[in-house]
C-alpha cells in the first residue's frame, strides 16, 4: 500500500491530520511508511496534483475525490466536507474507509 501525505509548511491542520492518519493506520494494522510530500511551490502543486493542505492519497487515490474538483490544484488550505461543518482536517471516516478499501484490494 502506498500512502502519501501532501502538505505545506505553515498549514494549521497538517500536524493533526497526520496524527489522525497514523492513528488509523495503527488501528487497521497497516505497517506502512508514509511518503511525506512538502509542497512548497505552485509548480510542485501542479506537478503533484495538490488539492490543498493537508491531502492524503492511498494507492494514488485521494481520500475525498467525490466532492472535489480534481483540476483545482494549487497552494491553498484544504477544506473537507463531512459531519456537521466543513473542516480543514479530513474526517476520520474518510481515512478509515480509504484504508480498508485499499487493504481489500491488496
């Protein structure tokens, strides 16, 4: 399983999102390293198809593709839709769902 965590320095949500990802990987007993991708320029944002900080991809799939304009790449904070209010931290159910789906595909 390939796990990518894309962020930019100064993002107020990336540390909490990373901790949540690590917690759920441990719960799901996935012992896999996380590729940390620090997006520090517009060029890298375009090249990596960066949807905003923080972003999580598992096996190349963004954990929230259904509600995101997949061509809106750039240097920005990410907003996730889930629960009662939009948030800058990915909802735990999105992380868990992505992990379990990809575990089942391997």
